[in-house]
């Protein structure tokens, strides 16, 4: 895997890392495993995306999955 040094990608990859950190802290405080799980996914997935488009698409997909899981009562 090639390291992506594009400034836009580097800046945008900070956003899911921050969201992941907040979800992990919130999930630990409220003892909600689904938040901790998605927090870990948000923190890790930028390492595996190579373009800004994929970074955004995967982030939106994870957000939709989290919203749906919470709507279903997890």
C-alpha cells in the first residue's frame, strides 16, 4: 500500500479520526458497544482508503450503518 501525501486527503482523514475518538469515549461512558465498535472503525478506515472520494464514501457509509443500527435498537 502506498502512503497518500495529498494535503486534502491528510486534512480530511483527521475528521473520521476525531469522530471515532468521540464515539469511543461516548460508548465507554454509556457502556454502548455499538458506539465503541463504530468508533474503532472510524478511527481505522482512513488507513485503507487511497483517495478523497473513497474516504468520504466509506465515512458516509459507516454513518448510515451506525444510524440504521441505532434506529433498530442496538
